[in-house]
C-alpha cells in the first residue's frame, strides 16, 4: 500500500492588521482543507514554526517545525518533511490554497499521487500554489527551489512529466492578500471553517462593491491589470455583462528572473500615479489591479505590512512613499479601483464573476450560447 500524505505549509506573518487577517484566513483554510484530506483517507501534516497554531491542532493532524537555524527554504523543507513522513506520494498545499476544493475535487489529486511513475500535477504550472506528486521519492532528490512558485519549471527542467488542472475558482483561488478574503466574503463559498471566518471578519472595503456592480452593466468597461492569464481572462469575460480590457504584464515575476522592465512600471515611474489613473479612468469604468509588477520587482518588494495596507487602502500603514502615493491616488480615482496581488487577477476574477450577480435579477449569463450546426436531411 502506497503511503500518500497531505502536506500543508503554514507561515506566520507580522503584526499589522492586514498580515493578521491573511494569516488567520489561511489558518481557517488550512483547517477546512485538512478535514477534507482526512475524510479522503490521508494522514495530514502541517509544517509551521507557530507553536500556538500547533496547540490548536485538530484530530488527525501532525505538526512539523521547519529548521530555525537558517532562512526558510521551501525545497529543503519539503524534502525534509517528506523523508520524515516516509511518503510515496504527496499532496502539497500552501496554507492559502485549496480552500475552495470540494471532497470530489480531491479525488483526481489523490489518484494521481498513487501513480507508479514520477509525475507532477499542478494547480498552476507557472506559479504553483498546490500540487500532487507521484512516486515522490525520486522527485524529491532533485534540487528544489527556495519558494514554491517555480516548482513546475524546476521539475520540468529535470525531465519530470508535469500536468496542470483546469483553471477554476477552486483550483486558482489562493489567500495571498487581504483583498482575496474580502472578495471571498462576497462570494460566500468554501469549507465551513473558511465560511465561519469570513462571517466574523471585517469585510468592509471602499471600492470593491462598486467595482462588482460594474461587472453586471452591459454599457460599462472593466480593465484588468497585471499578471493575467489569457485563460482566466477568457473565462471572466464570458461570465460578466460588461466589456473587458486587459493590460497584461509581469507574468512569471515570482517564478523566474527576467531582465525586462514591464512597460506599465516604466510609464508609472516616468509619468506618475496621477497621470496613470487619469488615463485609466478615461479608458474604463472600473479597474482590478495586480499592483506588484507595477511597483516592485521579484527582488525588490516592500514588506507584507506595506503591500497589505495598500490593498486595504489603509494609508497610515504604508511607509513606502511610492506605494503610499499610488494607493492614495487610486482611492481618489473617479472610478472604483481594486488593488491586490497575482491572486486577485487569477482566482479572484473567478470569484468576482460569480459574486457580482448576487442579488441581481438579470439572467445569470448574458452571452449567447454557441451554435452547433447540423444539416437537416430532407
């Protein structure tokens, strides 16, 4: 009998309001996912340095501490945990991922992990949030990356066959920023643990509800900015009533290095935030912006406290002048602007396309059905 283990990595965050919100949301997601993995028959292990979280453990969950003698390295910790648990196959999750997976959604991941050959199945090959590994002992001898995002690239370069799950809200949603949780509260789905958390949290937001309303307006235009997949854009466009446009830049900035500077970042730096948002307001009625490729690089990003304060429009928590100005001008824009990270323009768009229709009397789908022509015979 192959030993398949569910392995969840949970990292504590800082003391700012945004960080505490994200960490608590990820923990609620972890508990719900762990319960579903146990129902599927898997032993579950959570890798976390947080002793308080370990004391809150549920039945059937074991805990491992990562090495505290050196900076956290995803690949080495994955190898160490897998060796200690003596796994044949594993389902890996970052603690913000997998919160919308149903019991049925876990079946293909589990079946894949039971395979006889070394293979990898990703929620997103280009930026991994969770994956299933079969015959994992051979895979885990490969030199793995320091973060999980480029895991697909590393395994593919090592000749491991790699596959991706279909892009859906369940496979793409990841609690990466406070905006993801605020949007999830509007969406109203997930495990009981995650739903209970969203019910208790403060989900107020100065622009989100206005931006959602634009999605149901046939005369309006919504613009999506950042690391947007064409597949996600296509799905989003088919589910909302408004027209959509996109400014796609920065894809892969976490998974791989690039010497290119995104055009929008250059434009923002040379012309300033006021010009940027004035032109954006002339082009659309609402905007969903992945701010990271506009304001930072893979190796130069302010701390989570600054990024998350920007996402929540909490100007007092933004110590970086460029991020503070960008956020303040976005808040003052005459159109609603929603700020977040990559997850906002990936899993977040799937949630937005559903959440916008709540309470609406319009038909759920406002696009024509495809026509399949069949020639009639006389």
